[in-house]
């Protein structure tokens, strides 16, 4: 039985019948924290009950929060603690990797698990990866944990996220191969060093894309994340066209895949771009 059917059955006599249709159909789990996104306003008075019921249903869950939005370039989530233990910190395990995280301070999407798995499959031995939006190691930490012949440079501007990145590097014992960099990736991105650049943040600017191209050593890949109503690449196509005009590089937009549904009208996409310096 799906979650919505289960919780509707359990709450049939506890909330008004006409509100049952508004109950959420799913949630994500980070560590032992269940995360709901924007409860319908009709359920405002029943959030705690829904949270308590969810904890009873799911043995993984000890805390329930509602995430309202994510703000500023620091990608800080705005959350409400709904039910369970009074904390927002947890430890998440995925692909043999330990992630210490505070879900009220930094973003970590379990929905990106497929993309993390894909990177594990395509990254080869002896690659150098530059993660321009490292956060707590979301995309890049599993690479060095699972492939002992890789090196990562992870750049993060948010000091709190950077603190968790350091903690996670130490927890996973990859200090020799994961090089954390605190600061603005428009300034701090190393040049002519990477075989692969991860751009896991939406709405990057032209300077950041320029830095990603310049980070490639001879040839390699940029994995560019974006949102779109469909499989459209308008923004990245403009970046690529502009770079082709001013640089003597081969820049080829090869493929776009759908990572997950981002909102009712938007999809999270990732575009693979091949760079070869002539």
C-alpha cells in the first residue's frame, strides 16, 4: 500500500473527511529525518499529527520537518520542525559514504541519488574532478570514497556547509584525495587541472561557466545542472555558443537527462558538455 493510502486510512477519523485528499503522497528521508515540501494550507492545523503518524509508519524516521524553500546563493533551506525529536542534524549513509548534515542549514537531495550513482559508474581511475558547488560533498564525496584512484577539489562558499564538508572528508578518511576550498568559485576554481567539472547548482552565471571551461585540462567533461519545464537547454546553449565565439576550444553539448521532478512544472536536468582544448 502506498504512503498516501496508508496515512489516509490511519487519519480517516482524526481529520475532516474533506481534507483527506490534501494529504501528501510522499516525502524524502535524509538520515532519520523525513522531509515534506510545503504542506497544503488546508492541513496547517494537522501537521504535527501527520508527522507523528509518519514516524509510526516508517521505522527509519525519528524527526519530521517541512521544507518551505531554499534561499540565497548559500542555498540555506527554510524549514519547520513538525514532529519527533527536537533536532535537525542527522547522519546519512549512501554508497558507502557518511554524510553529516544539518537539514536546516544546508541542502541535500536524496532525489539526486541516481546522479550520484551515475557519476560512480562513469568516472575512471586517475581522474581529477572539480566540484564547483561542493556543499557537504553531495555529488563528489562518493566518488573519492568508492574510487581510491581519484582526486577531487571541492569549492564551497557557505561557511557552515564547508564546515560539514571538512567533517565528512574526515569521517570518510579521504583527506589525502579530497581537497576542500572555501570561497567563491568565480575566484577559487583551479585552472587547467580537471578531467571533469561538476556544476550541481542552478542558475549559474557566465563567469562561473567560463571558470568551468578553463578548469578543464586538455579535454574533459562539464556536468551542468539546470531546471526547465521540458528537456530544454536554452541557457546552456547560449553559454556554449558564446564560448565557441571567443575561445579556440571544441565545446560540444552532447546529451541532457532528466534527474528528477523539481516541482509540479519544472524538471531537474543535467547536461553533459565535452570540452577539448585545441
